[in-house]
C-alpha cells in the first residue's frame, strides 16, 4: 500500500504542474487588467502603470511563471490582489460552507441514488423502473441554477423552512443551524447527482445480474434476495464507487453556481469573485487546491476498489 501511495503521489506531480501552467497562462489571456480593476476605470494611467510594476505584471510571462512555480515549492502561494491577504488563508476561511455542502450532497446522492438504481434494475422494464428513470433524466437535464432558484422560492421564500441567502459558521450558530444554511444548495446539487448515480447504479447492476455466476447461483436454488444483495450488489458497487468519486470532483463546479445563487461565501464563490476581479493569485490557488482534492479522491477511489474487490492489485 505504501509503495502504491508513493507512486501515485509522484505521478500526480506532473499532472498538478500541467494544471498550474494551464491556469497561469489562461488567466493572462482573459481580457481585463487587474491593476485597472483595483484602481477603477477612471484611474490615472501613471498610477495604473506603477501598480502593475508593483504587482510584477510588467515582467515577461515566462519570468512571472518561473517565479510563481518557485513560490509554490517554497510554500508561498502569493497574496490576493483584492485584499492583500495570503491566498491560502482566504481559501481556509471560505472552506467550511463548501465542505458542508459537498458532504451533505454526497450523503444525499448515495443514500437515494444507489437504492433507486437498485430498484430500477430489480424491477427492470416495470412502470416503477420507467418512472424512476424518467425522473432521473429530468434531474440530469435541469440546470443547477434553475433547481437552486426553485428550491429557494418554494422551500425558502414560501414555506420558510430554510434560509435562502448567506451562511453562518458552526462556531457562531452550531452545527445543526449551519446545516440549515447549506440544505438548499445541497439539495439542488444532490438532485442532479442522485439522477446520475441512480442511472449508473442501475446500469452496472443489470450487467452483474446478467452474469453467468448469477445465473448459476440462481440455478443452485439460492434465494433471489441473497443472490441480488449478497452476490450481485457487492460486485455492482465497485464501478459505482468510481462514479461517485468522479461525481464529487464535478460537484465542486456545481457548488460555485449554488454558492453564487444563495450568496454563500464558500470556496466556489471565492473562485467566481476572483475570476471577475482578475485576481490571478487567488484563482490559481483555488484551482490548484481543487486539483489536489481531485488527485486525493482518485487515490481514495483506488483504495475503495481494493476493499470491495480483493482480487484487484494496486500497482
């Protein structure tokens, strides 16, 4: 296991460097001058030029990139152009609501998505199966921002069950109250994620149920419930774990939309605001953190695969 983890961490370094390079140069070709956005469009051109010089934006791009990479390896991710605070500090202060949204969304997705997929596979081609898959298609088709607004309007504005704007930290109002602030964005994200996991679970479950060893087990007279839930389900869940892991990474993009709609100051909204402000160091830091999270999730997926199927060798 240690050998596997070491190899995966070493192999992740080039991937992260490619991400760093892409986001660095991509931000530089986006229209907009950070110095001009900080001082305002009516600012004196001389003052703008002096600020650009102070920020190091007048240096050649290659010089800026080499300096940035060197700073990353020395632990200095830079300071935000917007508030002059270390970019990593800004991420840490915004991390709590995003983590809650992600964890709550994954729980909702797995608790509902996997059973729905199993039911669809077991009741294949029944009215129940068609109904569940129709709802799943709707879930995948409806944009997250529309789902967010409808939930905010009905469950928040009309019913008054949940807050529709902002977030209060756990240290201030307690864990359960903080969950109320992230419930609606989690449900909005979860609705689409449930649909995706349900369809994938149904597909993998049907493949396993059609396998030779399942037919053999049934021919031996094993109870249908034992065949489905002891023999078939365990093998069907292995690829589902991969799908859930990939889904977690994609949810980070959806979290940006939800946090913007509900005005939650999480990491997603930080990324959005930083892009709008052309805050290069902050955007680069957020993307790098997301890339690291993605790498970690992939490693955990491989470990989970091994736990579900001991025959798999981790190389």
